[in-house]
C-alpha cells in the first residue's frame, strides 16, 4: 500500500494547506525525503522476494508527515513528477546492491500517467542504475483511469515493453477491479489489507480473498496479500496457495542500510561466504536438458532485423508439442511461418521496435500451428549478448494462454451483461450510448434532426410486486420483460437494464416521432399480456420517457431529459409514453 503506518494529520484547513505546499516545495528542491523498504516474502519459504519502496517525509516542525497528507498536495501542485522520478532513480540504484532474485516495487501516481513521459523516465532510471528491468515492479491503483483511455493503456504497454512488471494495488476496493483485468494483463494483484484483516473471521471477506487467489491462479498472475500481521493469517493464505505476502508479521519497513542484515536472516546463502564451497556453474548440456523439459515454449533466433529478418536456430520440445512443427522443419526459417491473418500487425511492429532498441519486450500474440489451429501466446523476447555486450540472438519464452484468452473473452462478455436478464448492463449500455452520441455529432453536423433518441422504461408499482409476490416472482417479470422488449426493438437499437426495474433503449438514426412510436409499441406489448411466474400470470405496465439528441447534449443531459419524460408519464397516470424537450417541458 502507498499509505504508511505513521499516524495521519487532521484534515487540513486552507492555511495549513498553504504552509504544507510551501514546505513541500522546499523539500522537493532539497529532496529531503527518505525511502523505507517493506519486505515481500514467499509464503511457502519465507524468503524475501522483493521490497516495496515507501516514501517518508520528516518535517522539521510537524515531524513525520503521512504520505496520505503530502502526496495529494504533491499531485495537485505537480510536484509529484519530480518526487516520483527521484524515487525511481534512488530505488533502482539501491536494488543493484541486492541479490539478483530480489525485486523492488514502486507506487506510481495517476498524475504521472496524465503528464506523460513515464516510460522514458523509467527507462532512464533503469539505464542509469544498470538494473535489469525484470527486477522493477510498478504498482498502480484503480485511480489510474484505464476505462476507455487508450493513452493510459498505451503508457502501461510502453512500460511493460521495457520488461518492467506491473501490479494492480489495493485490489477489491474499487467497483471496477475486474474491468481492469479485462483491459490490461497485469503481472501481479495485491489483495487490499482490509480483506486480509478479516480473512478467517468474517464470511464475506474470506470468500473474497479466496476468490481473488483463485482468479490469480487461473490467469497466471502472482497474488500478494497485504497487511499480514498474524501467523494464523499466513497459515490460511498458505492453505489457499497465495504466493507472496507483506505486513508487520515480517517486520516494519527498513532503511536501505538495514536490508543486508535482513536478507542475511531471511535468505541465507544469497550473499558471498568465503567459508562455503560453491557448486560449479552449469554447462550448456544441463541448460539444454532444462529447456527440453520445460513446459513453456522456447525459441532462439538470430539477431538479424533487416530483410529477410531473423532465422530460427533452436526450438524446444514444448514448441513441437504445441505447433506440430519439428525442429528440422523450422530451423533456418523465419518465425513468420507461425503468423497468419489474425496476427496483429500493431503487435508485430511493437515487438520489432523494441528489438531494434535492444530492449526486452512482452506481448500477447495470435499464432497458427502447422494444421492451421489458432493459439494465443504470452510471449517475452529478450536479447542475448556475447562477452563484448553485442546482441547475437533473441530468445523468446512463450506460454500458451489460449484457454486464458477464452476465459477473458467470457469474463469480458459477462462484465458487460446484466446477470439476471442477460442484456447489456448499465456500464455497457452507457458506453454504447456515448459512442452513438459521438456518431450523431459527426453524422449530422449542423442538423441534429433524426440523429439519436433514448427511451427510459420503468416498471410501474414494481415494489408492490416484490413485497406481495416475492423477489423470485419479481425476477421472473424482469426476465420476461427483457425478452418481450428485445423482440420489438430494431436490430440497430440497444436494449439495456440500467438498474432495478429500469430499462433503456438507445435508438440511433431515428426521429423523435418514430422513437415515440416504438416506445408506444413497447408499452402496449408489456400491457397486452401477463407474464408467466411461479405464482401464476402477473400483469404489469410500464411508463416510458423519450428524449431526442440535440446539439450540446451529453450522456448525462440526454438521460436526465428522458428521466423527466418518464416521471411525467408516471405523474399523468402511468402506462404512458412522454417525451421531454431540452427545456424539460413534457409533451
């Protein structure tokens, strides 16, 4: 977590806020901050696998100031950019003094994504320190806007292309956690401490922790539990196969100078010990045996990037098992034989650009087997250097994620669907409506007539149905209503359930008059025939409000106007259709 274990200050008034900003600017000018490192451990072995860097500010008057207080001020004033760059540079240098299997994690502010240049800053810090990118982990929270934000997604991908690992912090707190996993393939998920604190004590938090750990296992993502404070919590996490943990059970955050002593206790044998005889290094024959028995695919190519491009010089047994090609059939040929019509050119261009820069790269790519079968790979390509530091080959380590891709496609479908009726949910419907608004603006130019209409549909007296007949009957009515509405709307329309007993229809390329006609047909279809339920036939009616898109409309204003029309229908006796104009006058 980004928050320290230090106590927070009371909520700031304007004067205190001004003083903090002044002193924070002075602290940034002098970089008068400290970095503490909280260990992250392998739950099974209790060895330290990495450290999370935590920022500290010791104010000359106030004493220890919590990041909870000064980070928001730094973000609002733009000082977070300089602070974040300094932290990255410091921790990368420090991590080079640790064993090669110990990583370092750094929190990244949403502002650092907004300001741009983050991939360049990260790359420069790694290059300056000489740190392997795979040993750096950046943690982002759900406050970083991923939904429908290609700029942020591009920044994340550019950072990943460097070889840096990406973790989703505080998982489970936000309303869009699963949506984040649909939009980006994170390397790690960190379960928020609030769930871990109740793990084994309360039923719901315990179920959530188990579900997150299982989700990570299915998606091949590392799972870290935050805030572990007791041996019982650790035992429960171990039973659920959680990979790593951090918390006060393993000690408080330490200074850089204290790390060596900590690792000597937790990771014996990592440091040099002249009294211990080391085994001889493995020879090529041993590495060949390891590669041949690995479950992951390994391909080695030449480093020729100019036409005709790299040639395959080695493939392991896993490659043959997946693709159907033997080593003799592919050695000396281009990896392009594995590509097909569905292979993304953008992905290939991204890989090519990274390799030209001598950087490792990780991508998900669609390839084709010898028999034409499609398969998805999570592929990481790294340059191989000779003794002079020259790139002589590229090694690709690939994992078959075809089943994971199918699961993600299913998750994406479910994330956009109402779980009761199977039609688009509120988030999905609003995304469609937002797109149609943009299309209407571009299509109509100066004239908005016939551009787009929206209908909001509310079941009349639905609370009475639930109270008198029960929620199972209410659910049966909603499902039947969704089916009946879907039969009437046009193929170009989108029907969604936006909450409770409220439905909506997005109708592009239609006049208000025709939209009211469709709404009347919907109203009549509902009222004309009772719905079959467990307690027998049940008749209901609906009130419908309709709004037409006009210049300057936003998603909010269009929906608000349709809502006004819907309540006008209810107030005039229900089982009605009413349209609302921009001045909110019902017709």
